[in-house]
C-alpha cells in the first residue's frame, strides 16, 4: 500500500471521530483519481509542462462540514516532486439562489532533500449565485516567504447539455508584500481560462485553454490542458 493510501485511510478514521463531522448526521466519502497533461494552478504549471497524476479524498457531513486531502506530483526545477495538501471547511446552500463556502488549507511539498520552508497555510471564502461563483484566497505566509498573498476569482458554469458543460473564469493573484515576494518583477498577474468537460457516469473528461500574464520562465503564457477524472 502506498504512503498516500495510508494517509487516505488515516484521514477517514480522523474524520469520523472529528468534532467537525461528529454527531448523528451521516457522512459521505468521495474519492477521485485524475490524470492531466499539465498541473495548472491559477494558470501556472506546477509540473514544468509535464503530465500529473492526482489523488483526492473528501469526507463530508450532511450539514455541510468537510475535510479532505489532495496529492499530486510536481516539478519546480529542483528536487521537489510531491505536493500533499490537507483542507477542512463548511459549505451551505443559503437559499435557492445563493451558496457560501469557507475552507482552511495547508500546502506541503516533498522531495529528496525535502525542506518544509515552502509549506504554507491559506483560507478561502466563496459565494455562489446560481452558476456564478466569486471566491478569494488569502495566505499570510505564501510559499514560506512571509509575504501576504491574495487571489480573487470569478467563474461562470454553463450547462450545454446534461453531460456537457463549459466553465469560463478569471483570477488575479497579488502579493501584498512585494519586498518579500513578487510575480515576474510585479505585484501580481492575471489568469483567464475556458474549459469544456463531459461527464459519463463516474468518469469526466475535458480540456481547457489558459492564459497567465507571466513569462515562460515562470511557467506562464498560454497553455492547453486535457484531463481524465474518475470518481468513486
């Protein structure tokens, strides 16, 4: 059994005994496996343009609380080769039109000469209105640099037909302490994307076009991406 598999099982045991998910409300355990041609994070490649294999596992309570983990290979041009994240949050449908989501995340990176210096925390809040979603992320120690960092996004989901959908979106990533961290000699950058996906039972396949206003040295520019996902 792999290290990630042990972590998934450990998370499951933790979730069922966690105060966040405790009580009589039933819980669900959702898992997914994704193969993607490029691991893009806000339009920036985390794998130097190479494919990625990703695992995600989430345990959710009926009232909206959830905890989960995410793992993926990465390639930053050094000896870092694994990203492993944990998150916990709460989602609620406020009414027929509006929804609210809040999440706390912690990103960790691993490799041959692993150092925890790049690990960092982040919080996210999102507000949904029908198929429109507004979200913001904030970290007070981005990639361990000590810099404050914020991401804002807006996205719109279009159901073309029952199995086919399109999502378009825009994100802005901004360093709040440019003396400690900068993007391409500036405080931030923009990312726009359009994604087409098709669902078939537990499978989903799709492709997207992404543009990040960063130089190629920072893995920005225009990138195409395709993926296949299986949920169980």
